[in-house]
C-alpha cells in the first residue's frame, strides 16, 4: 500500500490513506492493515469487511473535500458515540449496526498533490521564483506543456515564446497567469494574444504585488505573495476559479465530496458513488452499506420506498 501511495503521489492523484491503528475483537481487520480510498470511491487494500469499508469510503471521500486528517472509530452500537465525539478532538465516531462485532479505530489521512506552478523562462527572476516556490511547498515545472491542474503560470522569458505559453495557460483555465515585463511591454504582449478580451484581462502584468522590489529574489517574493493571495480569494479579479479553502494554500484544490445517500434498510450514510453497493428500482438508485441490506431491499422494495 505504501508503494502504491508513492505512485499516486508521483501521478498527482488525490487519495486517502486509511490505516487500522486499533482493533477490538471480533474484527477481521488487524492493527497495521491499510487501504487507499480514491476520489471515485474505489478502495484498494483491506481495513475490514464490507460494512467497515462502506464507512471508510464515506468518511474518506468527505476528507478529500476538507483536506484534514481524522481518527475514525467504527462501532457496532451507538452507546458511547456522544461521549467519544465530545471528549476527543479529531475523532469521528460512527455507529455501524451492520458490523459483526468489535470496534475499529482507523486513521484517515487525505493526500492532496502539492499545488503546481509552471514557470516559463530562464531569466534570473524565473530562477529565483522556482527556488522560492519549491521552498514554500509548491511543485514546480519549467519545461513542456502546461499541466491541466496547474495552479499558476508565470512567464519570465524576455520575449521568448511568451504568447504560446500565455495562450495555453488561459485556454487551460489556469487560475493565476502572470507575465514578467514592464507595464508598457506587458500591455502590448497581452493586447496581441489571440484570445477573447475577457481571457486577456486575466493576465497579470507586471507580475507580482507592488512592494517596491528590486532584486530578482525580491520580485519573486512579490509574485509568490500574489499567487498565495489569489488562491486565498484575496484577489478575486485575478481568477475565476474558487479559492482552494481549508487554509491549504500549498496544496491542490480539494476534491468535491460526493453526495451522501441513506441506506433504506439500516439508515446508514453511504457515499452515492458507483463503487458503493446499489440497486435500481423504479428509475431511482438506492445505496446500501452491506449485501444483506441490499438483499432485503430487493426482496420487497415497495416496503422501503417512501
């Protein structure tokens, strides 16, 4: 699982790493068991039977939206739920009546890719920005095409291939697009870009906040500060893309959590994704925490449909 997690990180794929840290018998999972929850609800690995897996899927997908880690306790009854939740920070307790017995404590750690900044050019300001952004926790690319999930593109190339990169970034919907140039030259470059006016207006030139910077590193600081402010929603005129939220300014935008469905048999919350157990009836999809609930529903669906 750890090797698979490293591969997903390298592919910039968001996921949740679930690790069993405590298991009270009887449980099929043991401390140290691991699984990975992908953004589509797919679970790889093992952290318990299908009932526990359903809860891990629902809670894991919710965490991909917040970017926050938590300790998940899955219990077969709700006797101690209120006390546990109120007395323990960072603990989420879910009573799952479908469990065969025992209690599982599972640490859920969402792993979001680092925010990606593409810097085009080999000017001193570009080199300084690459070093500064990497030190701040950003992933940085300097060659090739602009990635679809890039957070920002900064062009500091002194006229070399500027138009191509700017247009590519704008058409890709990159939230922050900036050009390092004097006000006069920058305005002329942007005015000639073969994109609609609304797109051209998104290019920030000169790049960076006006802080009186003089050296390449100081200018790089102003550019990175502007990018941080734009991602935090402090400079809405620079982007049409929502702020990433959660205070995770060096992480990619969190994944929107899926809709939550209620199992019509046991009333458990279930992630409404294709990987969850489900059944179609009269044009509606119903989701279930375990095969037993689905079997009962399919035997007499009218009994459970409001």
